[in-house]
C-alpha cells in the first residue's frame, strides 16, 4: 500500500526514507491577478484603500478555487492572502502598480527611502490588511482546509524594490549601508510572518508550507531571494547570507525559493545549517532539466529537501523519478494558464 500521504509529507522535511516522491499540479497556474480583475481593479497605482475587503474574495475566488477539495495530487492548495500583491514591499513603504498587460502587480520605489527602524508594524496598514485576510480565511474555513502564509519576498527582493535601479550600484558604493538595510528587512520579515502565524490555525496537527503545498509538523517559512540571483556568490555571502540564515533559524521549518537561471548562490545557500529545503523553479528560458541535474543532486547531497517547480514535460518527470532520490523530493507541476 505504501506510506500514507501525511507520513510522506512528514518524512519530506527530514529527507527520511520514502517509497516515492510527492507530486502534484497546481490548480492555480500562474495567473494570480484574475481575482482582482474580477473585483474591478484597474491598471495603474493601487492604494491600500483600493483593495477590496477580504470578504469580497471569499465567493469570487477562494470557494471557486477550492472546488471542494484541498489536494492537487499529493500537494495541498493553501488558503492565503492573495499572492499577486507585493505584500512585503508595500509594508516597508513601496508603492503598488497594477499591470493588466503583464497580468501582475509590481512594487515601485518610494521617493525617499524610509527609516525602517521607525516602521511601526502594529499600525502598518498593509500588514493589518494581510492579517485581516488571514483571520477572515480562518473564520470561514477553520481547520477544514489548510490556511497558510502568502508569497513573502525576502530581504534582497525587498531592498531591490525599495532602492529601485540603484540597488545594484549601492551594493558596490555603500555596502555597509545596504547590509544594515538588509538586516532591518530581515527583522521585519520575521515579525510579519510571526504575526501571520498567530492567525493561522493548525491543520492536521501542523502547517502547510505557504505556496509550496507540503504539510509540515510545525510552522514553515517560505521565502525567496530573486534579486540576489543577479549578484555574485561572494556578494550574496557578504550581504544576504546572514539574513537567510536568520529567517531559517526563526522557524521550525524553512524553504528558500530560487530560480534555475540564477543558481550561482546555491553553494552558499547549501551552507545555511538550519535551512530545511530548497525550491528550484525550472525557468522556461533557463537551463534544461538535464543541465540542472548536477545542481539538484547537489541539493540532495547537502541534506536539504528539494522542491522542484515548473512546467515540465513527461520526459522531464520521468528523469526526475529516475535520477533523483525520492527521499525529501517534491515535484510541483504548474501550467501557465
């Protein structure tokens, strides 16, 4: 009969022996702006007051997406504040811009970089809205379906949004100032996720990893460092490695999202002792899965669970099954629809 699904999920995080990998296909695809379009949001700047109340999303989005089931194959679809919003960037003072052409929301840098030490999270409007979404979902669905945290971009992404195009030049010109900002972003990130977990009910005695669909026996931090993928490994080590280590240490389980086209920081990432898992998105224009295999095997050899994500062919899926260990392996298929 094989291992029960919950046991497979539990074993994933510790890379314990498993008789098969976890595999599922997201029902959500990559089109995250649609709920806002359905509720009348237009292109252009989006203010906090423009965002519909959390209750408005229940019937138009969440119940429709649930379709009566929580599982997509082996993986859970998690109820979470809408992931299209650049939540962390907005919380630290960036503007939000809606593009109906690219079907996305992006963060825009403020005219003046705010003093992040003076940021009051207790009264922060964007954090209060995120918490309202999380609380509303818990009230509507309780422990019937898993709720979790939404997409929360990590310190390098927060800084890239805050500083705009000067992010990369500031790393060279004023590295100590950027390091200080990065640490402030890290502390804010941790506080924000702790605030969310105070509203997220447990599910089957644990929590599901945000956007990744894997159940864990305790809270999971899912974060990403897309902007750091464009700097050197040595600069990542100098500025952001301690940030990512601090996030991983702050929660029982952690999963760091990377892109296949920018894995130059991978050797440093694998040295984060408390990091539990690494997610790799197989980019359509990046290396092929065959070219990625040495890096994917390196992740497993380092003792990290591997979460692989992308629009993969049947041949790619078979290669994953044959060339990677099923222990601590998850394959999340996503179709661009």
